[in-house]
């Protein structure tokens, strides 16, 4: 079964010094996909993880996230598994919360979160698309700076919408890391 067919995804960070990799599991804890850090080792050393690819299985890319270098608001591009543009993201200025706008096929989507960065919602023209909660992954994982995200997807989302939601969750982690390091 493809990763996009699941209503709940558990995204666990398995980061080390030079990468920002994740394992993606279903609600029962069975791994159904993974996320790998891309880009050169030199660029990752100086700028951190700025390119991530989601795989639906070995050698089956589902989407690619590129964090564009800018001097201002964070901007990211989500490409589908074939390298075609899927969505564009921009972090907005918001007081006491996180706010990211996403343009998917001309439709505006909005990812908003609370002050502490633990609970988020993704909404679009048809209403709530997904909820994202950053959960406790255990003491050892927390000490290493690893995150766990529980993503609950609306059952009526199209595959492209599900890809955009997953890309937004990855972007959320990159934005959080930059804020923590900034």
C-alpha cells in the first residue's frame, strides 16, 4: 500500500550531524516510507539540510522539498516524485504563532501553529486538510534533538494534496530547526 493511502502518519526524525533523515510509519508503527537528506556534504555543513526527498519505498521518490536560500522569509518548493513543481511555500510574519502559506495548483493553503510549535493545522478552500502534532519521542531521542510528528490527514484528500501536506510537515521541521539555531 502506498504511503499516500494512510490517514495517520508517524514521522520520526533519525537525524545525525550532517543529515535530517526521517522514518515514516503508519498508525500501527509499521515503516511505510522514509525521508533522505540531499545536497552536497559541504552545503549541508555550512547551511544545514536544505533538500529532502520522501520515498514511498526503496528507489520510489514521492516528493522532493527544496529550501531556497533567501534573505528574509523562508521560501520552499515542493516537487513531485518526477521533479515537476507541486507547491510553493512561504513563511509569513506572525506574532506568537507559526504561519506558512502554500500555493497548490493555484489554491491557497495555510499551515498555522501555536506559540510553542507543537500543534498545527493545515487548511484549504474546503476546510481542514490535516492536523500535525509534535509528540514526545522518548528521553534519549529528545536529548539528541530528534522530533516525532503525528500527521492526521482528512480522508477526502487527493494524492497531490496529500503530497503537499507531507511536504509542509517536512518544511515545518526545517523552519523549527532554523528558529532553534537562529
